[in-house]
């Protein structure tokens, strides 16, 4: 109902497509969450063990992750802009559309964060870690995370490597916070900042209803080219610094690894 009100004044065909995209992402989350519930009952594990404890639903950890994510993507865009390869050219949205699309894309990327984090760092990581250990599993699933982006339009090897590194960082946040809510928040706000707020390509695609008119110019090694900022060499600097700061702020491992 809320999303229908937010999108009521845009082209009906565009609105329908956005609704379908949202429902598809929500459905994708349930297609991985429901089997995990079933397997949890078979294996005698509560769903909370798989990284999304109900008591932490959209709690402090989620919102702290949101702050970290928007700060990280802002640092990356400032770095690209600082060398003169990113320009703002004005607003692409006006009036109530700014709020409508901000809320829609915020909700959309929260669902994306839930789906992708639980798919790759929920039940799968919990189960595989029992056999081969946490970090070997993290490396394996982060490689899968990158492979899932291979078919994105204009994807490059730098972009795929960056996705794997970001995936490893999300594994670290799970290890140190004890659950996936920080990662979900970070993932959502990074994507929202990249796609809506800074209005640049996200893994090779632009979203409908982004806030700004922007342009990249200069070396694709810096801008990321068709991939967007995730294909920039500067993303490794930003994620590396984020990793170091996070390691200091959250020094203690809280995720329990149970071995067979």
C-alpha cells in the first residue's frame, strides 16, 4: 500500500515494472528463508542461528550498518570526485518525487540486502562452516557472490574482484557482530547511496528514479567505467580502510562456529 502511494504519479508501465522488481526480490528472500526454516527443524537449529535473529530485526546493529554503508560509499564518491572524474550536474527529480523514490529505493535495497546476505552468509555459511571452518567458507561463498555478478551488463574483472572483497568484509561483520543485521544495513545503504543518492551505475546498471544528473569522465580505472564505482580501483582503498576501522571497533568474534 505504501509503495503504491509513493509511486502513484509515475508512468504506470514504469510503476508496474518497479513493483514487479520489488516483489521478485522479496520472493527471492523467502525462497531461501523458508527452506532454512525447514532445514532448521530437521537439524534441530532455531532460525536465529542462521544470522537473522528475530530480536535484532531492524535494531541497532542494522542502523549502525546503514551509517557505515553510506559513509563508505560517500568516501568512495568523494575519492573519485577528488581526482576530477565525477561531476554533479543538478537534480534529476523534483518535488515529491524526491521523497517517493528515496523511500522506494530504500525499501527495495533493504530487501536486496536481506536476500543476498542470507543467501550467501546465512544458512549456507552456518552449515558449511561446521565442516571446513569459517574463513574457508567465507572465501568460497564470497567467490560465489562475485560469480553471481558475472552476467551483469558491462561487468569487469575489477568489479568482480571488488564484489568478492566486499563479500569477505560482510563475512567479517558477521563474525564480529554475531549476526547479519549490520551487513544487511551496510549492504542496503551502500546500494541506495550508489544507485539513488549519487545516481551512478551499480554493478553495470542505472535505476529508474535516481536523484541526480551526474557524469563520469576520465580513466575507467578510477571511475569504474560501465560497472560504476564498484569497478574502480579506489574501492579497494575504501573497503580496506573500512575493514581496518571495523576491526578496531569490533575486535571480538561473536559468531559461534560449531564443528561436526
